C-alpha cells in the first residue's frame, strides 16, 4: 500500500484530505505543520509528500526541499491558496513538484495523487 504524508495546518482540511485519500486506498499519516512532518519523514519512508505551502513552524517549500534531501525519490505535491507563490522559479521547491490550487474537489486531489504515484 502506498504511503502518503500530509502536512496541513487547517484541521478541517486535513481531516477531509485524509478521509478522501484513505477511501481511495492509500495509507495516510498527517501532521499539523512542516516541522512535525519533517520529523515523521526522518522516521519512516513515504512515496508522496502532500503539503500545504503556508504553514507555521516550517513552510511547505522548505519541507519539500528537506524531504527530497532525505529521499530523492519522494514525490511532492503542494496544495495551496497561493499558487503564484509556489510557482516562483526562484523558490527552492522541487522542480517536478505538482501544485494543486485551493479550492479543489477531493476527486481531483485523488486523481492527481494517483497520476503521481503511478509514475513513481
């Protein structure tokens, strides 16, 4: 079963995303901020990091950069209400990271996650 680490500081959003992804057959671990997610990544492997960009403690771009240092094969998907921030070419975000802009439909999220993980 493919494993996804979700970092999202909005409790309701995090709960919805976990439920949608688990219903689609994924094993999901969730964290409420980037620092907690980074600690989790150091403990166990995941196929996909699904992260909000704007979070306290450590933002999603820094988290993604550190995640790919730990595991160069990990896939990254950003979820954000600030797509322009993520798309900034000067950011340290992994170049092949996918960006899903809020608001999005849960069906679209699951579909994008499946595409990324099939390509893995």
